């Protein structure tokens, strides 16, 4: 007959094995800005950023040359979808949603702010690198 202790150990193991894995985070927003300063998306990965906001305020991650920005609630994770066929290096800024809105950057369709406007109020500035890939072959059919 099995002991209760052995059954509890087995149950704990089985529940742990069934747990949903924690999503990998590309960018973590902290009170002093985003980390890491350089985010690299390798060619085999889909073009998106998984972002975690560890602050107590709503924050924005902006990539102005891509016309992309996302607002991330306190304590939340969000995914910023990036253009599928683009590659290269892009400026990335982390700032409070309040500062982003005060600059007039809350257009829901595109990022209308320039890097020079974001730099003075950003908590941090970094670089997003999308490494060379061959996703364009999807369109070309090759």
C-alpha cells in the first residue's frame, strides 16, 4: 500500500508538469527604464517583442522608425507585433504613458513621435536588432 507522503510527492510532481510555462520575456520595464538595452530577435524567431512591466504605473515602449508603440499596464505582460519582413537596427524607447500622452503620442494607429522628441522624457533608450532572415521568401514563393 502506498504511503500518503509518496502520493503527495507524486501529485506535486504531476501538477508541476501540467503547469503552463512562463512566457519568455524579451524586454522588462523597470522604474528606471527597460532592460536589456539591446534586444536581438534571431532570424528563426517570429518578429514580436514580449514585454513585462514590473512598475506600478502604465508604461509605453516605442519604436518610432517602425511607427510602433505599445502601452503596458502595471504588472502586466504584453506582446508588440513587429512588421514581418523588416530587419535591421531600430531605436527603442521606454517612457511613462503619461509622458507619452503629453507629447501627443497616443495616436492608436501609429507612432507620430520622433526619437528627438522621445529622448528627453524617456526613462531609457535602447536598440532593437532584427537579424537578417529570409521571411521574404514567403511572398516570393521560393
